[in-house]
């Protein structure tokens, strides 16, 4: 996997694999955050190498200064709406509870002010939740967790 292959460069603190919105197949794009600059520098050495029949392009992600969520559009996300205080988490493991989500996002600002897990008419999880925060800064912190795992599933995040 991409994670395993790039872990030899250094400790990975976050990885976001981008999937096609329609087919949900991996698009061949990933955002990898290393614990330190040493890992990033080691990864740069792979730029131009062959990887599974494709030429690798390794570079530092560009920060957009539009004030509307950074490089969200480039990451396959919607732009951060003005005044946004919420995220939607999708593709959650069926076992994930509202309490699990509160704990997961507790370091984003002062933590979630509300977590709403969507359920069907029988009370079964629909594997989607809305997480509300006090302010947009906490939302920015939450969005840094893209590509994380909870109860074994890598789930998606987007602005809500």
C-alpha cells in the first residue's frame, strides 16, 4: 500500500488517498504528512521514480491563501463555506458511536459541541455523522484528520 511504501521515509501522521467521487476508485493521488521534515525530504527522493507502472510526482503541497479552506478544491473537497462550523464524516465503520467521534475530535478547538450520527428507521447507523464545533478554527483542525482511521475504517471528511 501507499502508506506502507512511504513509511520507510519516516513516521506518517496523516495520509489522504483521493478517490473518484463516482466510482470511489483510488485516483492515484495522495496527501501524506510526515512527523518531521526528515521524512518529507526522504520522500522527495522518489520524485520521478516508477511506482506500479506510473511515474511518481512527489512535491510539497501548495497552501492556498484564499481563506476558504486552503487547498480543499485540489484535495477533492468542496471549498470551505464562509462561517462553517461543521464537518460531515462519511464511510464510518458501523460500530462507530457518537462518543467515539467526540473522543476522536476532542483536540479540535475545545472539541465538538454536537455530534449527530445518522441512523435509519431501525436505529442502525448509516455510517455518516455531522460534527459541530464552536468555530471555523476547530473545523480547520478537524479537516487535518482527513484519511484517518476510526474502528478500522478510513473515513472521509468534508465541510458541512
